[in-house]
């Protein structure tokens, strides 16, 4: 196994996964976690896809398998339409899966001119189900800002601040760390400052709107 830019903890976890798979080649958690590790930090994307395909064939009801399959299709191969389909399948299996709503919202925002869908609904549903999910609320604020809805964007950012830990809590195994980065955003550093900077950006935009209103 090439080490890529993995640290000692990540390499040790990968060795543990491979030992588990030697004992049970169909250990679903070990398969998924190995695929995620191949995705990040090892950057062996094609190998990760082979394992995820096996997961989908052996365990078609695995929401986690569908989520990471969609993530790989989008973040590595740039196929947002196919990724969205994986997330839709995950929501069919569990309509209350907050992470599936979060990922689908990102995909719909990317392909809004191709595949119809309610971007705001899925962002909101995600953090309504899991209030501590920081990324979906932050992404919704960004989306609202781009739509010119500055007041609601500010509100969502202020709500997000309630759940930001600075510094963030320590995370367990490497796969959990990646999940908390890519989906929830709970383990990102400097997140509080990022939100405060965004609020300041809204302040500037609102001031510009007021000036334009006076001049018109």
C-alpha cells in the first residue's frame, strides 16, 4: 500500500482494515472505510471505486456505501448528475438521513439547470434533522447570499455560530474525521472566523444596497 500523504495514524488504521478484510472479505464497515481511506489520504481513486462498486453489489441497502459512491463521483470525477442519483437512492432508503439531504443539495446547486430540485429544501432538511451540521447551513447561507436574500443569509450564519466549537472536538478514526469534514463541517478549524467574515461581507453588501436605494 502506497502511503501517499498519510500520517502514522492513518497508515495504522489502514493496516487494521486490511487485517479485518483478510478475516472477512465482506466486512461492510471495513470495505467502506478502506474505500474512503483510498480516496483520502491515499488518492487511489480507481481502487476506491472498485471497492465501492463491490459494496453496492453486496449491500444495495447501504446508505453509507451510496453516500461515499456519490462523493467520489462528484469530487473526483466531476459527475454531479450521477452523484445526485446516488444521494436520491440513499434518501429513498432513509428520507431522514441528514447527510443524504446535505449532499443532494450540493449536487442540485451544481446542476440546477439540468436536474430539477429544491436546493433550499434539502439544505434546510439536513440541519433540521441534525442541528449541529455546520456545512449545510453555511452552504445555504452562501446560496441565499448569491440569490440576493441577505437578511435570511445573515440569520442562518448567526444560527450556525451557535454550534461552532473553537477549537473543534477531537475526532476518532480517520474515516470519521473525513466524514466530519466533508459532510458536517464540525471538525474544521477557523470555522468561527470564516462565518464572521461572511457576516461582514453581508454587511458590505447591505450597505451597498442602501446606497443604491438612496441614489435611485
